C-alpha cells in the first residue's frame, strides 16, 4: 500500500471530511504506483487517518474512501457502501420517480464517480482513472442491488484520451447489459421525460433541480412563465403541469430546445397546452435585453444558468454575471410576480449568491421578498463543504 505524508493542517481537514490530497500537498511525493492503487495516510503520531484511491498522475492524487478506522477494501466493502447510498434514496419511490442520482461521488463515499438512474438504464460517469480497476466489482454490485438492464459509461473530458489509449474504454461503452437506444424514458414526480444518456450534458438530465421544479409546479397556476437556460425543458414541463398560462423558453443550444419540446409533447397532447409553449434560441443575456426593450413581462421568471465559476479565480466574473441576470430577470417580472434564480457554481456560497440576486433585483428598481431558499435534494447529499454547489432562491419582485 502506498503511504502518503501530508501536513498537519491537511490532516485536520481530512479528519473533518475533506476528501482529497493534491499532488503538491504530498510531502513524500512524487508517489509511485498506478491509478487505483490503495494509499494510506497516517497522522503525525503515526495513527491511521485515511485509506483511499491513488492516482500518481492526477492533480488530485489521493481520494479518501474511509477515514479514522482502517477497513479492508473488497467486494463486501463496496456492497455495503452502495447499499447505504441506495437506502438514502428509498423515499423517492413514493414520488413516482425513477430518474435520480444513485451515487453522488465523494459525498456517498465514491470519490470521482457518479451513477445516475434513468428508468431501467444507468449512467456511470467517471471523473478519475482510479476507478478503472474497479469496474468489474462495481458492475457486480450494481447488478445485485438495482434492477437496471444496462449501464452506460461516460468519461470526464480530461480522462477520455487516457481511457481510450491505455484501457480501451470509450464514452458509451457498456458496463453491462445490451446496447440499445441512447434516448431513455423515466419518471420524475409523475411526469415523463426523455433524456439522451450519451449526447446530453453531464449524464443527460439535471436531476438536482427536481425539488425546485416541483416548487415551480406549485406556483404556476395561471402564470405566464419565462424559463431561461431551459436545457431539456424540466422547469417548463412542471410549469405546464401546474396549469400555467404560457411558457417561453430560452437556450442557446438547438439540440436542448428540440428535446425540451419533445418533453412537453410527451406530457401534454392537447393542442391548447402545446400552443401556449414557445421557444427562443439565442444568448440569454441578449434575448433578455431584447424582451426588456419590447416591454414584455411575465408572472414567473426562472433563471438556471450553467456554472459561471468552476474555480475561485472565476468567482468575481461569475458574481457579475449573476448580478446582471438577476437585474434583467427582475425587469421582466410583472408587479408582484416571482423570480427564481439558481446557481450551480461551487465556489459561490449560498449567502453570496442570495445577496447578489437581491442586489440585482434592487438595481432593476424593485424589492425582493424572498420566501424560499433551497439547496441539495436527498439524492445529492453533501459530506464536505466544497460538495455543496447548488443553491436556489424564490422571491416576490415588488
Ligand atoms: N435549467 C436546466 C438546466 C440548465 S443547464 C434544467 O432544469 O434542466 C444550462 C443550459 O444553459 C444549457 O442548456 C446550455 O445550453 C444553456 N446555455 C449556456 N450558456 C448560455 C447562454 N449564454 N445563453 C443561453 N443559454 C445558454
């Protein structure tokens, strides 16, 4: 087993749940071995601190599997871990939902690994080559504990080349099962969705917004709705299900708009609902500006952009973009209407985001009366500070 020495400061962080050691933090580096080897960190008094997966080549060269008490990493270890993750999600079954996140990476004790379920299909998204030696055991565990017909592998961009060259593993390969259509159908809160598990962003669908979408359904009755950064139309379908008056979607991606329309048609066959639904393709900032110039307004405005900040350096420009969006969004909300704004930028903290949205609304000349703030749903648990990326705020614009 590879032994790692790290500073006292980092030991303390790891003891309290932080799951990574970066290459530059290893005192006895560079590490030897290959991706997926087990490594152990002892503290300065030579007591066991953590066992984890090593990749000497990766920036994150150690990913914690277990801290404080030593444990044997074998099939039954993975099985127990997996069982725990599955049992946390058990309540979702009561909500006519068979599309959800089964493994949320580090937060479920599977660092650098995501498993999403889409009906009877699964998508295993791999962010680190440490998992390559464990694919067989993962396949066994998944087949034992879930009733999936197949699981498709997706790879983070930074590992696609090495996976293909060194391990002959490519995007779309099957972990198990028979190859079939990449478009899959699933239920979320009783609504039907289709996602493309190979072409779609991340694993195909953003399950993390499920609870916010449900909140939109509850607010939507009779409302004219603007869904900005709509992607595959999740919020729109819920707003229509909540009997909103109309939905206008904006996204820059025509593929996303096409699948958004498909999701609306899957749930509503009556021509009246479909005719209340429209789309605009374009840059959200420009399209919002145009709508403001045209003096358009909506009862309900939804802003769910992509992550504007992926690291601390990008945070100032992300905050500016959130401010601008909130300002434009608020300018488009009818008097006493509702603005919902979300951020999935991990470096932007909830309080910072809520403050910037408030400032944006005020910059538009209104007040923001927040009545709901949201975070992570139960299939996206958080086990360490940096694992919390999603925040959303609902408020009246008065
Ligand atoms: N709200 C969605 C998820 C949004 S993902 C849901 O509930 O599923 C972000 C979306 O923003 C993507 O569909 C992407 O195509 C779109 N996007 C990114 N930059 C954009 C821009 N500048 N203007 C318009 N859309 C943009």
